[in-house]
């Protein structure tokens, strides 16, 4: 009997294949772990970003609102303080002033004691005159109820609505050319209020002219037009005079 001493042959490639298989498993596991971690990190970052963005969007309006309230409060306080200061200065400047009242046409204004209000009507007391004036140190303040001159053309114009009435007077002054070559400037019409009444106004230099009245002006004047109880009033004063402007601030209707 022959004894076979040959040992079974083992393939040399088996260990290598086993090692390769293990390496592939480890690589796959590492890749899985890496991808999982990356996904978790991305999700967490996105969640935090969304939360921060949402919180930021909610907080911004609150911050702006606080700033607006602060600015508004500051402005209001500043305005009030300025108004109080101006009122205080006016009170000090007008201390001891007299009050003129026109009972017939229902208006009043305050003026310095250095001169009295006078009537432009020779036979009518200033308290009932349709045209009055106050004159002080190189200044004056004038009030006239329109339509009482007796001129039919003037009366007709006076019956126009206030705005059209002012436009007509403005047009007459703008178009009139003085033959003596008076240097004349007519400002644009603007709108304001006095005592709750709508007022139309314009500035004028050189000369005032309408169909029934004409007189020269030594400086720039402001003309204001307002209406009360169906009557039209024209007030005029030097444009740059502080005293006249202070008188205007006190002007009011007493029977509105």
C-alpha cells in the first residue's frame, strides 16, 4: 500500500481575499458613519440658522418700534419745550400791552402802549370803524373790512368767494404798471390759518393798487385775507417787523 504524503494544497489567494473583504467592510462602515455625522451636522446647523433667522425677524420690528417711539417722544418733548419757550418769550415781550376791540366787526388784537389804534373814518370811532390802523416806532398794523368803500366795482369783487377775491386783488397788483416806474414785486399767494380761519396771503413791494385804492409802500408788506360771518378782512403789516408780527399773532375774531 502506498501512503500518500501529500498535504492538501491551500490556495494562496484565500487570506488576501479575506483581508480585502474586511477592508471593504471597514471602509463601508466608516463611510456610513461619516455620512450620518455629516447629515446630523447639516440638519443641526440648518435648524439653528432657521431658529436664529426667525428670532431675528421677530426682534427687529420691536427694536425699530422702540427707536421710533424714542425719537417721537424726543421730538414731542423738544417741540413742546420750544413752543413753551416761544410762548414765554411772547408773554414777556407783550407785557403791559393794550387790547383793542372792534365791537361792530367782531375782532381784537393786542398792541404796545406807545400809540393807540386810530380810525380811518373821520366821523366814526375806531371801535366801530371798518378800517383802523396802529402805528408805532417806524411800524404799523392795519385792518380793513372789505367792500365798504362805496365803490360798486369793489363791492362786486367783495362778493366773490374768498380765494377768488384774493386772486383778483393779486391779479390787479401783478398786472398794474405804474407810469412813474415804481419798482414793484408781487409774491405768490400762499395759504395759512389764523384762529382756525383759512387765510390767503402774499407779499408786496413798491405799491398797492386796486380799482378803488392805490398807495405807495416804503418797504415790503404782507397782505392777509380772511373771512368771518360773511365779511372779508384784509390785514397788512411790514414783512420784517417783529412788533407787527407779534400783534398779528394776537389777532382773533370774537364773534365767530
